[in-house]
């Protein structure tokens, strides 16, 4: 039996199609498995992050008093140095007061600076330009 060459090409094409289809199905199965694994990893990491967020909040709450104690210790150290240099309690207490006041002034200036951003100055300016432009046209 002599086979027709055209018939042979059709048979090879038909045999390649199931292989290609099988390859795509295999790829989709692997992609689904990887996607499921990544989603599972994401959920586990989110659970871990939520557990760590509570610990982070506690550490942040502990940071505030430690920062205050550190500031007081630093200012007392400066006052003690002034006392050692001058042997004057009045001057050392004044140095302690001045260092506390400078810290308070720094905080007040920061408060004033950051408070400006709550008034949305750029948005207000832009709205005034729009309203001003509208009024000048009419």
C-alpha cells in the first residue's frame, strides 16, 4: 500500500494538535497550582503581618515613654555638666529649664508648620484662581 503524501501531512497535523492541546492544558494546570500556592502564601503572610502589627503597636507605645525619659536624661546630663563647670545649682537648673524650653519651642514650631498642611493651601489657592477667573469673565 502506497500512502498519499497529502494524507500523511493531515495525519501528522492531527497528531500535533492533541499534543499542543495537552501542552496548554498542562500549562493551565501548573499555572493554577502556582496561583493557589501564591494565594496560600499571601494569606499566611497576611496572618503573620496582623499578628506582628499588634506587637508593633505595643513597641510603638513603649517607644514614647522611653523617648521622653531619654530627653529628660539628656537635659539632666547637660544640667549636671553645667553644675560641674560652675558649681552653681542655679545655673544648672537654668540650663535644665532652657533645654526643656528649646525642646518645647521646637515641638511648637513643628506643630505650626504641619498644621498649615491641614488647611489645604494649594487646593484653596487653586479654587480661588478658578473662582477669580470665573468672576472676571462675567
